[in-house]
């Protein structure tokens, strides 16, 4: 299976599973606590949120931002996100992030639990897109699963990218891309692309703040 097929299956998983997506946020205290980190992060100005899902992070971003533009490929999760944050300063957009080019620049580009779904071969292009979306002085801020989270996934071998198998309540099964970035390696990988990143780990997750390469 190539990356395109894996990414299509990943998108199908999130569309089909929209109604059950929020369950871990309701049941897992650590995840609820993690949402609070937005208060300690330099989120400011006009914020672009990539892969917003059902909008668990969006209200926290909106509370600190002048505006939030939240993008996701799934109409099903976006419907839930819109209902959660009906605010005139928050706009939701449906787009495939592997095709979409941001039409303007933002002070903050935020993404939670998205980086782990980007195939390694597409990471340089992804980070270039994020850099192009940032206004001068802007920052990328991201949260995701670290290597410890691998223990809770059914890893699938021999795919075009690191992958895991996810199951929905109806028994359907989907392969998704799942890369468990280690904070130090990710910091170095970003440095190799010209970014300056500070990434800390907390209870199995990592939280990163990164500044893009400066364009001479
Ligand atoms: C793990 S969820 C993260 C949602 C949210 N950021 C959170 O932390 O709760 C990944 C999200 O990526 C979205 N997604 C999957 N493939 C996508 C694509 N190609 N373009 C845009 N969004 C995509 C899914 O619909 C899903 O909402």
C-alpha cells in the first residue's frame, strides 16, 4: 500500500469515526489536562489550526487568539467542531492538508495529534507549507504522541509509512499513518530543515514551539 492509499484510508477512518472521536477526551483525565497546556503556550494573533478534528482544542485557541481558522478534511468532524465553538472569530474550512495551500499568513500555526499522521517522506514539504503560512515572527505550536504511546497501538508492518490499525465500534478496521516522534530526534530533524524548535515531553506526549527558517 502506498502513502496515497494509506492517507485515503486514514481520512476514511476519521470520517466514519467522527461520532466516537470525543470518547477519549471524555474518559481520559490526562488528555483533559493536556488541553490546558494552551494557556501556557505562546498562542497569539490570527491562528491557523490544522486538522482541528471535532474542535477539542479550538475553544482554548479562540480564547487566546484574535481569530482562528480551523481546517480539517472531514465534514463529519467539522460539523461537531462548529457546534462546539460557534464564534464569529472562528472559521472552519474543509480541505485536504496534503493539497491545500494557506491563502494568507498567520501569527500561530497550531496542530494537535496531526504530525504523527504525516508520512515521513512528506514531512519536509509539510514543514515548508507551515513556514509559508507563518507571518514574520510567527510560531508553529504542536502537540502529539511520543514513543510511549506506541504501546497502545496495533502497529502494522510493511506499509509505505509507519502505520497502525484502528477499529471502530461497528467492527470496521482502518490503517492509518502513525509516527511516534521522539522529541530529540524531531528537534534535530527540524534543525536540519532550518527550524529552531523547543520540544518538551509530558506524560507520553510532546509539546513543541518552533520558529521557521528566516528568509534572507
Ligand atoms: C488525531 S485527529 C486530531 C484532531 C484534533 N486536532 C485533536 O487533537 O483532537 C486527526 C484529524 O486529521 C484529520 N485528517 C485526516 N487526514 C486529513 C487530511 N488529509 N487533511 C486534513 N485533515 C485530515 C482527521 O479528519 C482528524 O480530524
